[in-house]
């Protein structure tokens, strides 16, 4: 056994804001490494959305007719929104695991910024979403996805989706911190995600749904975001949907951010 | 440097709105540069004490300072001078050993130029160099525990909290960890060790506090604690339990304390071992009972514990077992 060297620990002198940013990056990096290393999480994040694209394009697609637009053009913007929402479940699972494995406890005894655990998690999920967005865009182009909205509008659509997903992920952070374990976190997340995803304009037109479902399906945030993204990508009218989607995002972070934060203060 | 690494005065910590008193008026003085042992069974309040001193949990009442700094008023200053290795090796199993240390270094706000060589040094010291680039998922329990300890040491903290560091380890891994702890203390580190293993406390700790149900029931050096119980334990092994019972009745008066009978083994705590042994042998022989073994041994801390609490150290205390893990209503703020 070698002896410990006599070098004294060198602490960097930085402002507390820079330290907070550095801590968030450290935590986000750690989460992304885990994402790449756990095969199931990679499959969940990347392979599953590709399967959805192929499933709807080639299996269900023949049955779904959307007037005035090819189904693949209609589908891809919706799949992108759906994938980001499903990704938020990962936020809940990841935080629940950290909490119950005692890792957060170790972090609490370190001189790091306290908020870095939550912020790092939501930021790494944001980065994952950017990656998934690129992959699906490429897959989409390979199966005849042809957006006509122009590059600036395409980018705007992406930013809108990412913003919405980021804001919503704070709600799933709350679920992750409130659940007794990661399995429960996952089990609670899906009943929240499913109605928002499937009773929406993501895969089919709301006008094809029964009358009682339409008011919800039309006005719920996921439909609004999907309408906005689809309009921007395809170059069709977006109406008020972009502003409504942004309003939902702001509303989500204003309500869910403090909710997750106060839960974090209680449990960690 | 203040005289005491840790000074805790009249610490009380309740859970579930006061229903459970996990710590009940505990006062500790931990001297610098030695191992201080916090001994007790599960649920006795050891972990709660460590969590308060490492700024994870606030005390309900009482005051505590770590190296002269108040744990409630300046938790951030304390976090820079402590290391914490937990009961459950809290390392990230999706990262490699080296990545774990780098992460902890960076969250300790240390320069990369320090953390990189320091991580190498620790991995080497703890025999993990060969596994440095493997994810922790592939590590054995002993390796995880060593990495956990290494992570606590990245910033070279003068004070180390070790919360049941060897629980669940095989004997060899335990010996290895003990050697590491002894080496750290030789180099000047102060260690606050909690354990439910009396052997461990006996081997490592210079001073001990015995906790039971959140209260201190004894303190002193392990030698002092043992002396409190008379000098020697006489262990008689009989051929069968009926003989053991009869034998125990025959020689009951050789000790002022009741015997500990476990199947065919009968143990007496006695003042003068050899004299009591000779006396016991004579009387058992006269009654025509055959012994299969007789040992005279120094009392272990197990004997002390049994004597102080009426139950064995490894038995969980009957109440408030998992309180610290489940009820965490009042947390420390940063």
C-alpha cells in the first residue's frame, strides 16, 4: 500500500454562480453517461421512437387519412412531441433511483450547489431530447418526411418542443421524488402521459374522435404544442397555437418548478 | 485546531412529530486524530447522529460543532472539511471507479489538476487500479465499499464519518478496510465510526460511546468498559443441554451475575478466572458430569453490551427501527 501524498487539496476560486453552473454540468454529464451505458435506457430513448415511426408509417398509416397532407408529414412532428413527453418519464425514474440508492444523501454532504441534482437531471434530459430529435428527423427524411416550412421555422418548432418538454419534466421530477421507488415512479408516470399523448392531435385528427373527448383533446397542452410544431414544420397556419404552447410551458414551469423544488427540500 | 473535532451538546432528534425520539440528549466529545466509536444495535440512533454532524439533518434541539463550526449555522463550511462514507456504498454504479472519484472531486469544487492525480493515488492505495475503468456495477461488495471510502477521501478531509463501513462485508474485506482506517488515523485523520460490531469498535476505537434507543448508556475506552464487568469470562461447554442446565445450577454461586446459557455452552463472568475455573471443575466432576470444553477468556465488548442492555448487539432494538430512513420531515437547509 502506498502512502498518501502530501499535496494539499486545491480548491478553485470561482463565484458561486459559476460553481452552480459547474455542478449542474457535472451532474448532467453523469446522467448522460448512465443513459449511454444502460442498454434499456438507450433503447427506451432512441429505438422505441423509431419503432413508433415505422409502426405508424407502415402498419397503421394506411388506415389513417389526413386531408391535404401526406401521413408521414403529419406523423413525424407528432412523434417528436410524443417522444419528448415519454422521455420525461426517465426524469422521474432517474431521480427516484438516485434518491433511494442514497446517492442524493452523499451529495447533500458535499459543498456543491443544492439545486444541481434537480437541474442536472432536467438538463441531461433536455440534451437527450436534442439527440432524439436529430435521430428522428434523419429517420423521417429517410421515409419521405418532407417539411415545407423552411429551416428557421423547423428550428423554431424544435426549440418550442424542447422548451415545453423541459418545463413539463419538472412535474416528472416531482413524481420521481414523491414515489417510494423507481418502479412506482414509472407506474405513476404512464397514466399521466398516456391520455395527454393519445387523446391528442399527435397521431390522428381530433375531429375523428367522439364528441365528448374533443373539448379535452383540442385544448390540452400536448395538442396545442403539436399543432404549433406541425404548423411551423409543414408551413401551414399555426393560428394561436404557438402562443398557447408557450403559455402552457411558462405555466408548467411556474407551477411544477417550485413543486419539485419544495419536494426535493423535503426528501433530500 | 480546536481541541475536539466534534463537540455535540445535548442533541435531541425526534421523528414523526415527536413520537419517536431517535436521539435523546446525546453529548459527544470527539478528540482529534483518533477513531471515536459510536456503538449500538440497529435503530439505536447512530446513523441519525452521523447525519446531523454531516449537515444532512437538523437536530431538534441541542448544538453541535464540527472543527469549531456550528452545524446549523454554517453547514457549507463544514461540508468542505468532512468526508462521509455510508452504510450502503453510495457510489454511482453506472460510472467507472475513476469517474466516480472525478465526479466527487468536481462536486467538492477541487481543481482538476489536483483531482486527477489524487484519484489515481486513491485507486492505487485501495487496490482498485485494475478496475479503475470498469463500471461499478461489475464491482464486488468489498470493492464498492473501498471505492465509497475513496470517494469520501478525495478532498483529504481532516474528519471522516464512517457509518457502519464494514456491515455486510466478508472477513477479508473487513480486515482490509480496518487496515486502511488505521493508516488514515496514523496520518492524522479523525474518524467517527459507527458500528454494531463490537470486535470492530474494540479493534479500532480509542474511545467509545454505547448508544441504545437514542441514549448513551456507557462511555469510555474499550478497556474501561470491559473492566466494568469483572475481569474474566469462564466458558464451559457440556455434552448436551440437560448437562448444561444441571451444571449451571450446580455452580451458579461462582459469579454474582446470572450465567449466559446458549444450548450446551454456559458463560459466567467472574472476578478471578483460574480460581473460579478450578472450583467449577471440582464441583462438576463430583456430580459426574463430563465437560467437552473449558475456556477462560477476557470479556469482549459483546459481554459488555449484553450486560448493559440486556440484549445482544446484533439483535435489532425492538422499536423505531427504520425511522431514520423513512421519516425525514425536518431537513438541514443549505
